[in-house]
C-alpha cells in the first residue's frame, strides 16, 4: 500500500476529523474512498461476469477477454472458454491451469465464460497459525470476516505442507458442469510455497454465484495451480478485503440468452466443487 504525505487546508482537516468521529472510519479509508470517487475507480467492488447457474447448465461460450477482465480487477478467479482450465488472477496477471497439469499466463485474447475479480486493497493483513486441514484454514479466515452478508476477497501466502487441487478440461459438446466434473484431473503436491486466491460469498448469492469459500491455488514459481480441494499449511500471511459493492455483467451471446437458468443449481454446483 502506498503512503501519502499531503498538506490540506484547515477546514478540510476539520471535516476529515468530524467524519472520522461520525463514522468510526480511518483517515486512510476516507481518503481512499474520496480518491476512488474522484478518479471514477471502483473501490471494494466485486465484478462478476455471468452466473454460476449458467456454468452448471453448460454455457461455456467465452463472454469476456482477459484484457477486459484486467480492466475490472487484478485479483480473482474463474474459468476459460469451453472449460479449458482454471483461471487464477493474481497481481494483475491471469494464469491458466489446464487439466494436463500445465500452468501458463493466459494471452490477452483468451476468453472466459465466467470470472470474478476485484482491485485487491486488503484492510486486514495478519499472520495465522498452521492449519491441518482446509476446514481449519477457513475457520482461521472466518475470524477476520465481520459479516455473513457481504463478499470478501481473501489472499493466503506461504508454505503448504500438502495441496490437493483439480483442473477441468474441455468436455464434450453439450455436457453439463456435473458431467465435466466427473472427468476432472486431480493433482496432489507436498511441501510447496504458493498463494491461495479466494472469495467468500454470502448464502443469498447462491442464485448467481458460489456461496461460501472458493479458492484457487498458484505455486510461487507459477508452475502448479488449480481449484483447491484440500490442503494443510504452515503459518500463512492472510490478507482480507471486505467487498460492499457488487457488479454483475451478463453475457449477450446466444448460448446464454437461450439457456434455461430458472432451475436451482446449488446441488449440482456443490458436487462440481468437490473432489471426485
């Protein structure tokens, strides 16, 4: 985070202090919000393309290119056209983890049917104790969430004792997500440094998003990656950002416009998110 030393008029200083007292907000948050408004740059905003229900129904047509995704955020996750790999957006780069185990930086014209990104500006930056399982790790993350009714971006960096992950491969034409998941490639790694790129979404978002925690892993050397299924860790650096603004962009391609998205897809989505 950049530190600024600025000189402001006395009347603005009084207004700033009054707002800090009124709202209980830090000077950094107030100034950051003011600058974001001045430059018309969204702050604490989650930008999502398409819906999880569309993925479940097999709508894999590319709706947005990588270079456009990066205009809306530098941190997040998703998948690629025709389910050709897992997407990891980290530090302003988009990586593709394919079902054959390879990881590469995606070209600017690579398209995605589904992606969720934000401009990562964490308000929590702490060290957490080792975790013997993913359940324990998410409990550690829970301690730094103040609400179950907003979204959170979560980044974890450090040493992982064990990582189990998957990467989808292009399915046959017309296959639903639940069928593609049955043939997913799964990988296990030990003693590796890396990053978890994660999002936590509230329960009410299950109609259009993936409720709860959703993590993608990327190794420090950018050689291994995928959708996280299980892990155990050493001490990790945890950074968390509360996201209070949500922007949903719906595709205009024929496959999305003609899909039947009226069904409850939560059960099939939960199956697709698990190990098989």
